[in-house]
C-alpha cells in the first residue's frame, strides 16, 4: 500500500499521476486534505476527499495575512504576484506546471525577505492567528494548523479499519 504525503496541491498530484499512469491515495498541501481512491467511479483518477478539520481556505489565510501589521507585510511577497520568470526560477516548475501549483485550496506560498529574527516573530504572530509557516527550500507555505503527520495518522487509522488490523 502506497500513500503519497506531499505539500503539492491536489491538482499537481493528479497531473503527476496522469503523466506517469499511476494512482494511489494521497494527502495534499501538508495534510490539509486526504484523498482516497474512489473505487466506485469509472474514472481512474477520481477521489473521495476528506478535508482536515484544521485546514483553512486560501481566502481566509490571505485575509489573516493582510490583518498583520505592515511591519511584517513588507517582508513577504506572494509567489503568484511575482513575474513569471521569477516564479519559474523559485519554484523550479515549468510555466504550464504553475497552473496547478496555483490551485492551492488550503495554503499560500510566500517569498520571505526579512531577517531570521523577524521571521521567528512573524511565525509567532501567525500562531496567534491560528496559522503556521512551513519552510520548504526557498518557499514558505502558510496554512492552518495541520501537517504531514496528520496525514500519516489519518491513513494509518483508515487502513487499519479497511484491512481490519491494528498494525
């Protein structure tokens, strides 16, 4: 049994699956959603989606980020607001792949310009807003209070019931 647990979006994973002719259950956006193969569907790439109770929509995340003082707002940019060439350079994605990258439902990608000290204070402010920042390479993903471990726990419980095992 293989289950992917990734920070990629639901649509990025589906695209990867189709391009490689594979299909497994998976979690996307760092544990925001759990996507289980829908065996009842005739579509090979159909999933039953279960949203993590701690997931927050992109519009709500942005609303909370805009509520921060300008003291913090001046130190980050939304990746989607950058020039396309800069987006490609930072994400290491091709232009056509960026389309699925921006179909984020439960996380917002940022580029940070401030110091490490300011970043740590920024993270504290996010926690007060029930948000978190996860750093991956060059990009910071801001999301609700969920993570990949949530996905591991969810699928462990799901498969234990499915296969009637306690291991």
